[in-house]
């Protein structure tokens, strides 16, 4: 059983690592072959498409997995329901596309949205087969599909970008990813639906999905609404710079915080009846994530102009300032983001929904104030909003489990001080070096900073690792 668990965990983690690596490799290539406005057009198209993608599954796959028994009629009823849902979402995107393009004054965006309409449809069709693979714990199969899709997407976007396809290279990548993962899940799951006439009521599943879907929609809105506002107020070129900054900001969340949250959820769920232990796990997780995430984000903020210019091209240097202003909030937010799985582990999803709504309204207010002053002001406003919400988030966590504020803030202090030191050293480094030399010395600086901090914090880090090694 232990070996089976390690194989499943290793396959998923390996697939995630491969996907993140492919993103790191593809960005410097496509950034040199696509202009900034093309990235902005794709970002505008995705602002509406991503909501359809969320609704394509509606959380029903998760609801099926939690059932102890397998009822073919029940699973087939969900399948047919999602088929209709996916078709309606695709039609909705086709109808919205020209309106969306007209609102933002970008005719190119309409056809992009129409092409992306295929993505939620494919995801709806494959949601139940994917749930079958998860229920049967065939995680290596899912991981293989994700890796295969990532490779195909990488080849697609690079080939089309080099051939001059512009924004369509990124659109084709999204369609290829959904197509390979969807078709693969259908073929490999063995799931074959029974007649739609043999349907059963889905009230229980719809109720289960309500809070989870609400959280997902709000979290997506807090990322996408600023993009919409920037595109409307400042155009595709400004949005393209902001979008590139966002792509890089998301890497710590996708590559570190999200996989870590899965592990934390397992440990928190195991001791959910002991609030003190759940709070202790959360605080130690803040220390570990902060130690890993905050220093490199701070360093990239310090040497951003050189890094963006060398790795992406001079056209993307303005994105470096956007990243630098947003980085404090992003780094801290990623370090405390496993609060979401804490609420799930103690069955306080209603509180999680409230927290996400509060954070969304705060971010929206700050963005609205900053929007007239430009994209850099919006980036700074988002960072300030993230930092301002930290006390409120810790208060919500303390209300759900036994977490002392001193423990939560104490876990952040050392990583934040380390990040500040790395930032100042990075600024000094950029002043006396240039180009690839700056990047090389920056890598050595980061390694030295981690090593020194690990030595100074060895007892606290060892205790935190011990908690997650149980």
C-alpha cells in the first residue's frame, strides 16, 4: 500500500514538475516571436473563456468520487448533464465573442474566443471519464496524459509561433491540451454511459458542488477582473505586459504552493478532530513555503530588468517593473495559500467562501482606485491588497482551528527578512554586473542565502519537515 501511494504521489508530482519546466522553456521562445499586443489579445480572450472552463465540470466529478459505490445510472446521468452543460457553454462563448471584442475594441479577440469555445466542451465530455480514472487510483495514467498533452502543447505553440501564427499559437496550445487529455481519458477510462433515459436525480451532487464552485469562481474572478479592466482602460499592449508578469507570478503557486496544499490537506484531514494540531501544521507549512518561495521571488524582483531583457527580450522589460511591484503580495499570498485546504479539512467551506469573497471585494476596490494611474499602479494595488488581507486571513484560520496569531506571524518573519536581504543584495548585484553575468551571480546568491538561512533555522525547519514526513 505504501509503495502504491508513493507511485501515485510521485507520478502526479513528476507530471506537475514537467509541466512547470515546459512553461519555463516555452516562455523565452514565444516571447521573442509574439508581440506584446498578441499576448494581450489572448489574455482578453481567456478572461471570459476561463469561467466557462470552470463551469464545464461544475465540481460534479469530485462529487462522484466521494461515493462509496459505483452506480452506472448515476455516473451516466452526470455525464449526460455535463454534455449538455459543455454544449451550452460552447454556444454561449460563440455568442459572447463578437460582443466581447466590440467592448474592448479588439476585433481579433472575437475569433480567438470562438476557437476556445471547444475547450469547455472537451472538458465537459471528459470530466466523468477522468473521475473514473481518479476513483480507480490510476494516477500514473492521468500523469502520463498530462505529460503527453504538455509535450504536444509545447510543440504546437513553438512551431506556430516560429511560423508567425501570432496569438493563434497560444490558442492552438490550449485546444491541443484539452483535446489530448480529454480523448485520452475517454479512451483509457473504459467508461461507457448508459442511455440518458435511465437518469437519476442529481440534487445531492449539485448541493455538494455549490460551495466549491463558488470558491473557484471567486478566485478566478479576482485574477481575471483586473485583466478585463486593464484591457478596457489601457489596451492590449499594456495588458500583454501585465499578462506576462502574471504568467511568471503564477509559477510559484502552480509549481510549489498547489502541490504542497495537496500534501497539507492529507495531514490536516488526518487530525481534523484536533484543532491545535491542524493549526500547528498550517503554521509550519507557512514557514516551509515562505522559505522556498519568498527569496527567489524577491531576487527576481531585484534583477527583473536584466532577467526579463535577457530571457524574454527587451520588449518585455516593462513587465519587470509590474512584477517587482506585485511580488511582495504574490510571495506572501503563495506562502499562506494552504489556508484553503485547512478550511476544507475541518469542513468549514462556508467560511472559506466568505474569505474568498472578502478578498475579491478588497482587490476589486484597490484595482478600481489604481486603474486610472496605469498598469504599474494596478500591480502595486494588488500587492497592497494581498498584504492588507493577511491579518484577516489569519483571523479566519484562528476562528476555524486553534492558531495563535503569534505562531502565524512568527512563521512569516524569517522568510520575509530573508527575502528582504536577498532583494537588497540583488539590487547591488544588478548595479555592478550585466546580462548573463547578473543571472549567474544571482543564482549563486540565492543558493548561498538558502544555505545560510537553513543553517540558522535548522531546528525550526527540521521540526516542520518532521510534521510533513509523518
